[in-house]
């Protein structure tokens, strides 16, 4: 039996495809099952750098 390891969440992708960093995400957005969670292992193929729509920080 293996251990469950929780992955680090890099961002939340909202229904309107906007990205929000974990610091700016509200409790409702974190709990919503329709919001996609982008974790550290996910590969994003966007040419422009990803940034939070609220604080404008680059999402690594």
C-alpha cells in the first residue's frame, strides 16, 4: 500500500479560463469542483507566461 502525497497547487483555472494563484483564490473557488486545479507536475504549453489575474504575479 502506497502513501498518498498531496501535490502542490500552482494555480486555479476558473470557469472563464482565467488563472488565479493560490494566495488570491477565495475559499469558494478552492472548494468548487468545477474549478480546475493546476498542480506543479502539470505541463502548460502557453507561450506567454502564466500570471494571476488578480495580483499579476507570474505563476511558476
